């Protein structure tokens, strides 16, 4: 929960912006989702790399990452939406 966990697409130029908007519109039109897609499309700004302990977290902390994926419902939701099994 919280704004730091929201989805977003960041673009660097008008072509990338248009591609992102077209992709979002196509997904909305597909009828795959029952609710509006709220992913924001925003201009890229300064990027701050996360601390080293956050990098490759799934490799450095495989048990914690597996626990997170199992308990957050991510894999179940991906399979439900896209038919992807992990």
C-alpha cells in the first residue's frame, strides 16, 4: 500500500509516451480487466538507484522472496490474469 508502490510507466520522449499510451489503451480495450487501469504514464525524471541490499533481492534472499511471493498473492494473480504459472 502507498504511493511508492503504485505502477507507472516513465517515458523519455514523445515516441515512448505515445507507445505507452497506445499499449495502455489496447489493454483497456481488451476487456481483460474489470476495473480501470490506473498505471500512470509520466515523464522520466532523475533516477536514484536503490541501496545495494535491494539489488537482486530475489537472489540474495531467496527464502524471504519466496515467502513474499507466496503470501502476497502475486503469482496467483498473474496466473489468473495471464495464465502464467511460476
